[in-house]
C-alpha cells in the first residue's frame, strides 16, 4: 500500500472527521471548527467510510493541467526567445508570440518558463533585480553574512533614483509633451525619433524619424496632431534652441524672442512652454523607454533599414497599435482641441524662414542653388543687396517676401532646357499654371515676422 501524504488543511479535515466517526461526536461543532456546513460534514463522513485517508487528497494531485504547455511548445518558445526575440521584454514577447507565431500564452507561465531557464527580462522590476542579485552574491561571496549581502544589494539598487509622480492633465489636448530621442532605432546608424504624447490620456499624437533633431522633424509631429486631432492648447518641451534660443542663465532682453517653431505655435494658437528639468515632462521620457524595448524589435523583425520605411511603419502601424493597447480611451475625456486649420494655413505656417539678399544677377542663393522671384509668371527684378526672406513651406514649395510682398521662387537651371538653334519650337503657346501665393495678410511676411520677434516674450517653466 502506497503512503498517503496529505497537505495541512487536508490532514486537519481527515483527523476531525476520523475523530467524529470513531467517537460519535457533535457534527455541528466540527462544522464550526472547519467553517463548513453540516451537509459537507456528511459528505466527508461518507468519503471517509468508503475511501479512508486517500479520499481527503485532492483528485487533481500530481495530474498535469489540461492547459499546460507541452514540452515541444515550451522548447519552441525558449528557442524563439533565444534566437529571434532575444532583446524583447517578456510582455512584448507574449504579444509577438500571438501576432507572429500563433502561440497564445499568458504572462505568468511565460515569465516562469523563461526565468526558470535563466532568462531575465530587459524590463525586470527592482524587487526582482534585488532577489536575483542576492542569489548571485550568495554563490559568489560565501564568506559574507546575509546582512552584509543585503547592504551590498541595496547599494547597487539605490543607483536608480526614484521621482515622485504628478497628476495627469484633466483634458485631452490640454498639454502635449514633446521631445526627441537619439538611438539605434533601425539599421546601423543612429537616428532621432521626434515624438509627442498627450499628458491626459497617454496617446502618442505624432511621431517622426529624422537623422538629426530638426525643426522639420517637430513640424511633422505638429502637422500630424493638427490633421488627426486639431490645434492643442499647449506644448511642453525642453530648452532646445528649436524652442528656446538661450538658456535662462544667458538670456538677455534683446534676445528673448520667439523661435520659428514658437512663432508657428503663436499663429495657430498653441501655447509653448519649456523646462530644463526632464522629470517635469516625465510622460514623454517614460514612453521613450517603452519604445526602446518595443519599437526597435518590431522594426528589426520587419526588416526595416531606411528612414522612409521606418516613418511609414511608425505612423501607419506602430502608433495606432500602441495607442490601442496602452493609451487611455479618448472618448472618456473631454477634448480641448480646436478645429483643424485649412491645408493652406498649415502648409505656410509650418514653414522654415531664411534671410537672404538679392545678388547682382537678380538671383537669390539658397542651399547651393540660384532662384529668381516671379509674380503672375513674370520675372520681377530688384536692386542688388535687397533684403528678403525665403520661405520654405511645409510641402517644400519656395516663396520669398521682399518689401512686404510675397513672390514665387523659381530655380535657375545651370543649362537651358530648350535650345533655339537645335530644338524644334512649338507654335502653340503653353500656358503656365499660376501657383497659389499666400495673401498679404499672411503672418509670414518679412516685416511682420521681424516686428513680432522684437516685441514677443516667451513663457518658461522651471520645475
């Protein structure tokens, strides 16, 4: 006869029922002691008489659960993590197994399987780090006491400074935190991920890859917000020169002016605040940490190596999937986004301005090429050294403002496209299409821009 080993609660039931049967005791008293009903007492008495001690052992003891992983599936998961998904955190790995490998597993068994085989998640928690560090040091430092090991571990873990939480914004669109992160996101060259996240809902409202942290990168993020949601109430950014010319220590009254991004925000009605403390915009800092443990792996698995492919995947696939999984439901929050402006206003407001002078050949040099001003398809001439402001619209179109008037810029080719001596000239005149030119009331006029940056004052947050 095999030996029957009961657990503590099973052993207690067995002993009390055995005593009750052998001594004809009080059923109500035993029911109170075991916190069960008289009906259950009668059932246990029947089990004792029919099966004896074995009847008090749970029926599923030593049986493998139906939903447990088979050995082959467990080995497949370990092999996949070891070869294909080695840089993914466990929670992301669980999602990728379901999406790409058609393997459905919950987090707890996956965590136990991988930790049991010596794998540690890149996003492991501090208490787990401490437990693993204790186990490692006990093996390495045999002569140390538990108290000494505890001190060593606490010193290692204390390097990670904690920061207090702050309340989220109340309304959707009240504050968009914006920043850029340089990382090896894809390929073999580091790039900058420009990102904006809504403080109230945690929704990534815009993202764009560029090789450097640029004004054009932030313009692309702003453009996505304007098209998809509308005009936000305010941005919170760092003290980059894209947003703020100088730091607070070196700021002088004559240089306390709006940047081009700041002026675009003012025209569209978005408040722009800057801070020198990264913890003040903790929402965007934290989401970069999450993206570095998810986005890099997905870009690698998709075989993405170019910045065009990365932007396409980021905007069309990753951001919608991320918001669906992690962001709070937008419908639960009252929105303070204003209605999206027209395409023309966005295009000419998110513009890059560059001061230039007209040369002796009535041309303007811009990034190595020469351009000439036109109005109604006719060349307009100006005196040499005339001050002008070249406007590169968001869609790449070039304009120029001279003496409070806006003109179209046309590139002066190095060689003529048609030769009057060798090319056949068509008798039918070709009518050139007149391009849209912003009206004189548009804010990007040279004089109004200069006047604005001379009289403006900038809001700063130092928390």
